[in-house]
C-alpha cells in the first residue's frame, strides 16, 4: 500500500493505514471518541497483532481460546510501531463523540397501529426470535434462557412449544414441517454447538425434531433455495461465529444428507437472501457480513453451485451492520438495498453518528449505488423492514434499535417511517416504545385481514447504559413480545 499524499512516511498515521488495512477497511480516528479507542478498540487490536498477549483468564473459555491459537505467538509489528499507531489515534480522535446529523423529529403517535402486549411471556424476556407464520397466522417466539420455541396464536396466546435445548434465531416453514436455526450460544463463544433442526408436521402440531446439521459456529440465519439447479432444495447458512465463523451453502445429496460448500471462511456472516439478482435464471446469493469485514457481497451463480463473489460496499469494522432487505423503493422495476447498521457488540459504547438506515439504489445486474437523497441516523439500528404498511402503493419502513440513546432519544427504539414520496419519510413511534428492548422484528398479515401487522421481540439485557427504572420494569414485567396490529382494514 503506497503512502497517501500528505501523509508522512513512517508516521503513526502511515503505520496505522498500512497495518489496519491489512485486515479490514481503515477506520478514521474521528469515528470513535478517544476513550473508546483507548479503553476498548486499541487493546483488542494490540492482542490481535501479537504485541501483547491476550488475557485468557478474563474469559470463561480461556483455555479453549488458548488452545485454538487465535492470536499470533510473535508480534506482527515492532512495539515502537504500535506505540506510534496508538499515539496517532489518541491525538486525532475527538474527546467526545461527534453528534448525529440533524434528522426529523420522531413524533409520538401511530394511528395506523394498535399496541398489544403479547400475553404469553418468558421471565425475564430474552427473546431471540419472533416470526409471523404466513401459512398458519401464528407467531413463533424463541428465548435465550428458556431454550424453547413458543407457538402463539394470532392473539398472542400460547398454543404449545417445541423443546430445542438450544437458542432459536431463525425459522423457515415448509409444507412438511418447520426448520429451526439455533445459534448455539447467544453470547460470543468459540464452542461450536449451532445446529439446523427439522420438526416434521403431524396433524395440527409437530413431531420430534431431528438434526439436519450441527456442531457449527454460532449461526444467525438459514436461507433455502435450489442453488445448484438440480431441482431439489439446498440451503445457505450464515455462520456468524465469533473469532471463527464462515458462510456456506449445503448441497442436497438426498435422504437428509447434505454436503457443505464453504464460500467465505471468516466470521461475521449475519444475513443472506437467495434471489435471481442478475436476471439470468439462476439463484444468486446476497450476503451481509459484520465483524471486521463489514461488507455487502453478491455471489453470482455460475451454475451447478459455483459462485463468483463481488463486493457492493465495504465499511470499517466499527459500523456494526445488522440487516438488509431488497425492495424496490423508486418503483423502477429494479430492487434497491435497505441496510441497517448499529451493532455495538457486547461492549459498553457511546452512540455513533454513522449508525442508521441507508438505501442503495439498484442499478441492475447486481450493482447498487448509495442514495445521496436519504440517510436516517438511528443509534443502534438493528433491523429494518420495507413494506407498504399504509396501502398507498409505496414502501414504508419499520425499524428497531437494540442500542438506542435511552437518555437523549428513547424514541429511537422503534421508528415507523411513512413514505411521503420523493425520498421523504415521516418518522413516528408508539407511546409505549420503551416497553421492551427490541432485538427482533417481523412483519406479516397476522390476523388475515389483508394488511400487515408487526411483532417486536424484547431482549431485556445488554451491555449499554439503560436508566435504572427501565431495567427494573423490564426484568419484572417486560413482555417477551408486542404486536402492533395494523388498523388499515
């Protein structure tokens, strides 16, 4: 990597750009405040570079981490170079975080939706999944501590549950049963116990589950499609992992046998979609990566399960990408890309001005360009869904935040963005928006009346600061999920 114009060769900035860019996109010092660099980011990078050995004693998996030899045994750079990099970041980073850009006020009041707490709840609410079944008008609800998949009717009342002995994070319905993706460990872990389970449909319920694949890195999602064009259903899995992870697709060999084909052997795969993105008749894969990669990629299907990867964008690892959707916002017949980034990980961290929702305009052929017309700043943006909720023919957005600024802007926890046309969206939230700490979200016609409802799932524990009264309320009375019942019809 050549030294940039204006950068002194051998300086702390020059060293930082060279060293950091060897693993990920270079993070400018002004992305974070000085304390966050000094107390969180730089010590972790020091261990990653082998300059100082990691403190294995601070982790319950210390012995496992040590045996995996994830960190270099010898320093990758001299101590003096590392000291210069640290000095550069601490001298260049702002003392306090740079504030968000201005945005329209999030008003209180959602006349389109009626707020309904789900009567069924796990205590405390540690919801890892909510999913609205389009086939049965029911809600599937997973919980980190209960390790069960609750099945609720359209009113939110329990009709049964499936025992998993694992943590559900994704479900996919088939005509003959239910596929459940289990993360293995909700918190970061190197123990590989994620799995894909299948529960066969029996009468009005499900039979005992069976393992399709297991002993995997922490899994985030599974996407089903015929990826090799042979007429049967394969699947791709986002194996987010922790230090170790990968993105793979599994070739259907028949008889519940699958062969894993690894596409990326890095951690961070968080969400994927299977679509014919370039219009050639084959199913391609769109993938969002987090961790140090922070990329959106298109895997073009070359036939018979061979794929070619192309990057659409890459961002520094502090961006915290969480979710994306493909949807046609400008109604030109080409799908656009809606992206939410706002993950703060498992560390206490102040709000970040670059967290929020972005739209990348589709150019056709799997190409996208970030829209200059629209960015919605949203601290801790976790998930965003593009749907025509109000029935006027254009796409609105429903978004949640797991890391909102509860002190200054608690309304960020849920935002409904009504599309007013010409890239203008009016933000609003419901009065009880801080009734839970929203980690997961789904949209669908829950009651069969022809409009789209919302279900929000609450995971009440997290690393960032929350006012004490909220913590007490969530632990004692917080709902596992709430329904926003659409009143359009």
